[in-house]
């Protein structure tokens, strides 16, 4: 049977919400397997990218009033639409809430309006444990040439993570953002915390930097569980998730650390990251299928290490696993450079891009790759 067009699905979902036809879980409870499957039936297969516009080095530069550029966002989401992408994973930051909560919510609403126009539903990410542990509001630093994600920020950073006096702000942020968009069909998933157990061993956690707080896992585990509770108190009609990313532990449930157990036990749908080759992706999918819930691969695609669109996108589609590659338009994030740029210098564009699909002017990095994506998503047939 042909799948219902995206706009019609959104309209039906909104009507169902208005009439009470969709039952929501108890505010304090994880969705049942049946509720998760009903959500999958409504959404269909989600395919897209982790989206940060080329003008932004990090979440703050993307969203702050002085730098928020809706025209640039619309242009880039238009390129996503042409690829047949129907969803984007987008990062927020709690300091934006503290800076100007109403202005921040209004900018999210504007973003969602543009995304809807492009047929794109959005997965919003509330917290992130990766990269710089010392975020600051205001003008953001310039990218460091050749350095992968030289300005991406943690949320909460080290100070707010370890200071109980700041946790009320985090609670207000979660409840405020989720509460504002709890019934909005333009928001398709809430990803509460990106890689919460990441200690940044490749960057800020290394001995020469040592900027990560002691007992980071302890503080994060406590806040991760609270974040699920806070989000559920807002009674969202969308599912909650937080993705696993260490394969060796994830494929052996008896080896999960406390943070990962919270992720698995609290998530309404199961999400994970895989930057491995096809055999590793299949291993991830098989391991995650044990949870009997809809699956979403919220990060993949790093060309030089064998994680490529062809054939991974087809593998994910075949198994009905939502697919969000890392990176979209090459820009200030510098994610065309590899992770090891933190250990060795790159003074020119790498011979093979690590992430990203388009150059800043919309020219594909690899036309054959773009043609492949459009074929798998069905855009090429339109």
C-alpha cells in the first residue's frame, strides 16, 4: 500500500490529538510497546541528518537572537527536501533558555515552521555530553582551522552539571521546552541526552586538557534519570529517547553501565549511534531488536572509516531503522575533518571528507552519493 504523504500524516496526527483519538502514556510512565508501535505506524521511516547550519560553530551560535539566520536555515533545509529527507536531528542548549526563554521558544517555533514547509519533522536534542565542557553565552569563538568540532558545546557544561544550585534551571528548561511543543506534530521525537556517558577521551578529557569534571558519570546518571522524569511530567505526545553508542557494551546487556541502563529502560523508542562498517551496523540492529521497540540510528556516516551511505542507508531502510547521518552542509563545525584532527594537524581540505554532504553553496561533495540517497529515499522517482 502506498505510504500516506507526510503533510497528510501530520494533519491526521493533529486531528487525532485534537479529538483525543491518540492515548498518551501516564505522565510518570514509559510508553508501552504498543504505544511505541502505534507511533511508528504514524510516522513511517524517518530519514535525515544531524543538522547545524553552516553559519554556526555550535548550538548557541545557531539559536542566539543576534546570529539566528532563518533564511540560511530555510535554504539548507530545501537541499534536504530535495534529497527526500523527512526529518532532522537538531541540538538545543539550556543556556539559551536562561538567556531568553520566550525568545528561544519563538525561534524554535520559527525553525519548526520552516521545517514543516520543507516536509521535515524534527527530533530535538536537549542535552549533550560531548566536546567543550565550558559553554558561555554571547559571541562564539571562530573555528580553529582544520579541527573537527572545535567549538561544539556540552549542555550542561561541567559547572552546571556538578552544581545542584543550577539544576532547577535544567528542570525548568526541560519542562518549558517539552511543555511548549508537547502536542506539536512538527516535533517527532525528544532526544533527551546525546551520549551521556561520553568522557571526551579524544579531546577535552585527554591528559593535556583534563577539563572534564571528576565523577562526571555519577552526576550525569542522576540528571539523566531526572531529565526523563521532568520530560514526562510535561506529558509529551512524542516519544522520549537517549541513544547508546558503545557497541561492545550495547550488544551485551549484562555489560551496560548505569547510564546506559537508564537510557534503555527509560526510552520509549530505542536509539543508537554506529560509525562502523555494514557488518557492525547489522550487529547493532540485531542487538537493539531485542528491545522490541522502534529503532533509530541517530548518528552514522564517517567515510574514511567505512561508514558510508552506500550501503548503510539501504540496510537501515530495510530494517525500518530511522537514519540520521552526522553533518549536512560543510561550515563552521569543521566536520569534514576527522576525529583524529585533535591529535594531528590538517592544513588543507582532507582528501576524503569525514562528514557532511554539501558545500556551502549547495554543491554536493559527491554527486553519485547524492544520487544514491535520492534513490533510496524515493526522491529520484518524483
